[in-house]
C-alpha cells in the first residue's frame, strides 16, 4: 500500500507546486518566466516567478514538511497516534511565555517580535 501512496503524494505535491507557480493576480507564462529567471533575464515574468512565487512555494513546501515531521516525531516518541502538542503542554507553555511578555514587559529589546520569541 505504501508503495502506491508515496508516488501519488509526490505527484500531488508537484501538481500543487506548479499550480502555486502559475496562479496569481498577474497572468504570466510559468515555463517562460522560470527559464528567464534561470538565465538571469529581467523580464516581468522572471521577476514574478523567481522573486515572488518561487520563494513562496518553496517556503510552503518546507513548512509543510517540517510540520509533518514534527508531528510524526511526537507521535512516535509518545507511541500515541493521536498525540498533539497540547498533550505535553507545548501550546500552553508558549501561551504562558507570550502572556508574560505582555504582563511583565519582558524582552522589550525585541520590539514587536517579543511575544513570538517568548512563545518559542
């Protein structure tokens, strides 16, 4: 069963990545824009594909992979297929850190990033 699912999910990821590169508020030729970007041309299509859509797509793939791996690691560590971060108190600890920043004014050097840093 796993031999069938893995290529299927890989194909769905490729389709989703290509759709992410081709869809947007500006209509551009995806293949031409990607080739122009690889050649270093300064066309509108190359800028839209290479500087806006490609980083967004790659970041989405990396974040999704990291979330999936961290969930699988947590479930494997606890040997519980229904495990989530709330089970060990990670979500509550992050909320406590963010609330402490608001209440005590900690990490004032970090500015607007202080609650996020305290949550980590």
